[in-house]
């Protein structure tokens, strides 16, 4: 997630076209393994009896998130323009990724401390 956000920054900062295309390609390459990684995580973490409902909930959220993101992106592009929207998207993605990393680190530290 952090990689995608970082790759979006040159697009939002008005970098030259070659750098924008390169960073957009890198964003796609870094995002590509997300679905497989997420499925592996669900299968590892969810109890076997709860796996089907967990995957169904994930699919329901993903099914709604894509069109909602397109609609929100369209409105933001209308208000701010494409460049500022890409910059905001990159910064929001980086912030979300850092927050998730901090949460995982905090929970990991608590789990480790609790095991003694």
C-alpha cells in the first residue's frame, strides 16, 4: 500500500511524462500481488468454520468499494482536477499504509509482551 501511494506522488506533483508513466507502471506492479496476499492472509487468520462468511464479507465490501471509489474520484477530479486528486490519493494511501503498519506493530508488540 505504501508503495502505491509513493508511486502516485510524481503524478500528483507534475513530474515529467516519462517519470509519471514509470511511476504509474510501478504502482501497478506493486499492487498486483494484493489480491493473492489478502486471500492468503484470510485463509491463515480466519478459523476454518468462519472462512466462508469472512470471504463473503470481504467480497461484499470490495464489490461496493470499487464503484464508490470511481464516483468519489470523479467528483474530486471535477472539483480539484486530476493532478491534485492524484496527489491527495497518494498522500491518503501513504497515510493509511503508515497507520496500518503502526497498528500491526503495536499489536505485535502487545502480543509479544503478553506471551512472557
